[in-house]
């Protein structure tokens, strides 16, 4: 059997990390089996439809770097791939169910249904539709039709017995029909299908062989099996994926941190790092291998290695992955990555500056969003330091002032801010009887505005000696005016 899988998001909100993991698993399974990965847009909820959310679907996967073989933007033999463009198909199949007695028209008004819900809630009785229109007499049905009252089409769920289906991960699952949502709506009064109707018809007519979706959809599976049998169709194989949870055991949500892919992108995660970590949230190749390229995953991914249990999304582990991928970049590649972050902060680095900055911070960065804060001092002057901050511990202000003056003078003599600078400043520290760190501390604070910064000499090279000496001169003035008073 040819493998055909699908990812079917609703354009009602931005892409969630859990949904993208579902798409990734579908994609990898298709690639591992030489199959086809389909994108279908489930846009029948017109009240919540957002054009920006649709664009976010395209933008998300363009950034992540994996694509579908068939879909609304690339076409394919099973289109159209927007559900809103398939209404005639749903209507004709609904008529088929009506004609064979597997479905019926319901004329209950929204007011009646609302009152029914209130009564059921007050009486703490079973919730759901009471099947009033299922047993309407022919005369009552003709009268409702003649009045042109709005109607919906409902599925006749069997009143007795049970429904069994097989899940790749969970095995055989049996549900009593009495526990299934009573006679759910298939076609709404506006002619649009509900999720259940469109989902089943589309999966069948698009020849979907395997349905891989989150376990939160497990309760809908028995209902879908009933629909498949009503149509006389063979259902696809089911695989309900483990839920993505926070560390507190609750479903991943905003309270845990970023959940939308665009948030991870804005925070400075690399797409390859996010994909690598995400595939491991519920799947593992073995007990030790953690790093995979997308091409490697396409070869080794199997359904058998998906975990049944809920998977925890660990933000710290993701940061570690991202830092690891950053350090795998070449200096030139990393320089290219950090340019947008620096420019986004309002600075305009030159190619030469980026080439200097990249190796200074590459070992320190976990997220690209950290970069502007690390290098801001290179492009704009920090606030003038306080005199007390310029004095190393166990040193006197006069000693700090002398160290800063001598350091500034030495800067004017140095042409190579590499080995030469290291050697010359180490010699100066010995001459002054100071540790190298204590000697450089006043200069570091003067130049960078902080006690902790990227390597000092490289930073000076990136900003230019004149700017560095101007800051040193300002610090000397502050220390001379305030720091030597007793």
C-alpha cells in the first residue's frame, strides 16, 4: 500500500509547537516509506478564519525547511486542498447518508438546544443532543420541510453495542456506543461541514493511508469509525501521538513559555535545532543518539519508536540544543545569522565588524536574541561608569587610575589586537605588580560598560581604537575627579 499522510491545520491561530511536531512526524514517516505528505487546510470555521494564520502556516514550514508534496500552494491530483472549496463534495456525501438512513435532518432551533443544555446541566444528566428529530414522523418532517425551517444533518450513532478500532501505538480500543457524542452534526445550517464530516470524506477521497494526530483527538476516533462504516469505506490506519506536556504534567501552553513557532523564531532559535529537539519529544532512535539532520531523520524515523506516554517539552534542553547548533556554525555562517538580530536592534554592522564579532560571542550565545545585548557597546556608548566600579577589589583608586592611564597609552601603541595585545598587557601587569585581570578590569568597564563582556581586545578591534580610547579617556576623567578622593 502506498503511504499517504496529511497535516490538516485550521487557519484560526498561529502554528503551535505541538501541531508542528505532528506535521514533522507525518513528513518523516512519508519520507521513510517513500510516500506522500499532503497539506490540507481545514478552513470551514469561517467565523474564526484568519488570513494571517493561513500565511503563518506557509511561513512556518518555509522557515523550518520541510515541505508537503501536495497542497493548496503546490497543487496535486487530489485537490482542491482547501475544505471551503469542497462543499459540493460534502453535500453529495451527506445526501448519500440521508438516502440510506444513516443520517437525518434536525430542525431543532438554537434556542431549544440552548435550553436543553441548561436543563441537562441543572439536572446533572447526560449531556448531548436528545435525538428528538431522529424519530420525527413523516408528517412532522414534511411540515418542517414545508416551513423551510433551517436544518442541520446529524449522524445516526448506533444506540447499542460498541465500536472498536486499532491504533498503532495503543492497540485495540473499544468504546460503548452509548458513550459516544449522541448524533453529532455533520452538515451545519449554512451548508458547511463539521470537522468530523469533512475530515472523514477528505481522508478517504485523498487516499490517506495513515492518520497521525495528537492523542487529544482520540475521543473522536470511534465517531469517525462509525462514519467510515456508514459510507462503506475502509478506514486509514490510526496512530495517536503522545501529548506534548509542560514539566508540571499539564498540556503545553503559554504559562510554560513560548508555544508558537513564530515565538521561537523571534527568540533566536535555529530551525534545525528546533526540529532536532522537537522530533525527540516523543520519539527516540536509541538510548544515546541526540543529534540528527533532517536527511538522517528521513532515513531512520519509524512509528515503532514513538513513545506511548505523554512527552515533556523541556525549554532548557531546547536552549542547550540551540547553543550546540550555534557552535556548529562556521564563523562566516554565524556572522550571517547574527546580522538580522543586530540590525533589528537599530545598528548597521559592517562585514568587517561581523567577521570580528562572530568568533567573540559564538561560544557564549544560546539564543540569537541575546546577541544585541552582548554587542550593543560596540555600536553605542554605554553609560559613563561610576568611579567605584573602576576600582578592582583589594586595589586603591590611585592604583586603578594608574592602571587605566597606562592601559590607554598602551592601546595607542598596539597595531595587532591578538597575540601582541595579550603579550604587551601581560608585561604591563607584571610591571605594575597586578594580576592581568585586575589590570584589564577598569579598561573593560570603561570600554564595554560591564564587568563581564566578550573578549576585550577583539571588542576594541570591532569598535575601533579611537572609540575605545575616547571611552577610556572619559573613565580616566571620572576616576581622577572622584576616585582618588579620600
